[in-house]
């Protein structure tokens, strides 16, 4: 069953976006269904949706994944299949015969790694801008803490992507909860200051009204 803290987080999300809160609640429901053999994979999908749609909490646009890993790996995979399947690569295959196909593989790998190097900073920037917007106006977090949050966010996204697409034969419950808790804590830290400030202002207004001021 969801913890008391998770129920509280659901309530906090629901006050801002019913859609995001539903995604979170759905992820919790499937995660705690121990009779479901795919509970981690399905919960990972929910977590990725939550991370992608978190800008809805402040009326922003959904985070765009852009040109994804699947699209970029297509040419690499095709070049690899040309070497291993069409050229009949095996342990006794002469290395000299691999010159053309091997060059194609290396070129596609070079393009892929260049894209990865170029895309990573852009992804970091989008996430940083989103987390900053979630906090709203106010004093910014120290740079080291902020950078740590961005890194943890990206690590969690990579992890949930891997789990959601069944790239792990055995999913560690502790590792899954580690990344899930990391995202929960980041969102809570980012959203809580605004919520507390709003409630304090509301309480002050009520007290003033009751005292006749």
C-alpha cells in the first residue's frame, strides 16, 4: 500500500493537476500490486510519464523528448546487421573482408556518439529550466544541490526507460524505490515552498477576518 507520505504527495499533486496526480496514483497502484509480474515495468512507465508531464503542475508545456534514442539507434543497428547477417560474420571470417561494412558501422557509431554528446547538455538545460520553474519565484537553491538534482533526475529517467522496456531480467526493488524516491523528493522540495507560502497567507487572511481587521 502507498505510504502516508505518498498519499500526501498525491494530494499535493492533485491540487495542481488532476492528470499528473492520476499518473502518480496509477503508478503507485501497480507498483504495490505484488500479484502483477510486470509491476515494475508498468510503474516505470508511469514514472516516466510523471516526469515528462510535471510542467503541467505549473501550467507549462510537457517536456519534449525530441529525437529519441530509438530513432538514433536505427542506422547503427542496420549497419551492425549488415556486418553480422548479410556478410556472414563469424570467428573464421577474414578481417580484410569487413572493410566496407566495418567502416559503415564506425561511421554510424561516430554520428550516434556525437548526437549523444550534443543532446545531453540540451536535455540537462530543459530539465534545469523545468525544475526552476516548478519552484516559482524565490531564493534559488545552491548550485551544487541544483546540479545534483538535475543529475539524479536524468539518472532516474534513464533507469525507468530501461526498466519500462524490459532491458533488465531482474529488477531490484530497492534500486527501483531509490530512483522513485529521488524523483518524489525533488518534486516535493520544488513544490512545497509555494504550497506552504500560500497556506500561510491564507491562514493570515482568515485570522485578520476573524479579528475584524
